[in-house]
C-alpha cells in the first residue's frame, strides 16, 4: 500500500525537534517517499543543505570524497517510522557538480565508473526527483545545473561499458562451456543495458535496483516495451534444458539497444 506523505508535517517535525540547521538553504524529501513509491515500512529520507557545518552532538560522520570529507547522518524513529536525515554543505554540492561538468568530462573515466562515488551519484539523482520542504529557489538552480551538466552522459557511458563487459564475459563463458556462469553474466548485462536505457531518458538510480521496474514504467522507452523487459527480467522464457536460448536472446537485445542508446 502506497503512503501519502504530508510534506508540511515533515517540515514542522524538523523544526519542532530542532533538526533544522540555522543556515539551512534547502531541505527536501528524497527516496521512495518523494517519488510516491513508499509503503507502510518505508523510511522518511530527508537531505538538508547548509552553508556551515552543524554541530549537532549525535550526528554520525559518513565519509564522502569531498571537502569536508564527511556528511552528517542522523537516524531516529518518529511516529512509528524511521527517519534518516543527511546534512550536506552547499560547498560539497558545488564540488559534486564540478565533477560532472562538461569541462571535466572524460569518457574513459566515465566508462570505468570512477567519475562519481555512489553517494554522490545518488545525491545528484535525488536532486532531480525530490520534493522540496524549503529552499525551492536553491533546488531549482541546482536542478538546472544537473540538467545542463554531463551527469546523464556519465551514467549512460558507465552503464553501457558495464553491459559490454558483461556481454564479453557471457560469450567467453559460453565458449568455455560454463553455462551457469554465462546465465548470471547475461543477467548482469541485461541489468546494465536497461539502466543505460533508463538513464538516457533521465531515469537515474541504478545503485538502487529494487526500483528498476518503477523507473522503467515512468521512462516508458519505445525501444523496449515493459512487458518484454519484465519477461526477460523474471526469466519467464528460460528453459533449464536449453539455457543458451535465453542467453542469446538477452545478448541480442543488449547488442540492439547499445546501438540505439545515445550518450
């Protein structure tokens, strides 16, 4: 059952429990709740961005490859729901956006997956899908900066490269007679090529694969109908007596989509 989130109540809770920094420029609901995908067991996830570090005593420092090299993290249980709050600095956001600038874009680095750390990639994705609690102007500016950056190209390049490597693994394993490993590698190739297809259309979030089907339905790519994707994802046509048939179908799809997806 999907949950309806009261945005005004979330902001009021942050204020009443003194969880909102004095120099906060923006606070926004992120994750499944922001996208309308949450359920009774889903947490409330909020990002808060300030100009100055907040000396809250019970914040846990989570490492990030930025300066400062950590993000404050606060977890609590409020009104029978888990709350996870991440406290970022505006200067850290500047640094993340600098990493995805067209000036610094490097296709080889993008393909290797080294352009962004997972936590940075998720932050930028969530800027594009969040629900603002405060700081709408700040969010509008940052969303425009993400949109005009190389972020999409970096993620598409990474996913296409990963799909290509998984296809090569599959072919090598088939040639060696290692069919079981080839099945697993083909599944990996399918995941990456679908991620590339969705990222091309601005549906990011490949680090959280549990939402891939929902992202697919929102993207609605013409190159691959959802029914066909779901058939392959759930291996409906897989025959244990002839695994190569399913494998070859996946590899053919990967090859076809890789030629259609634009970086």
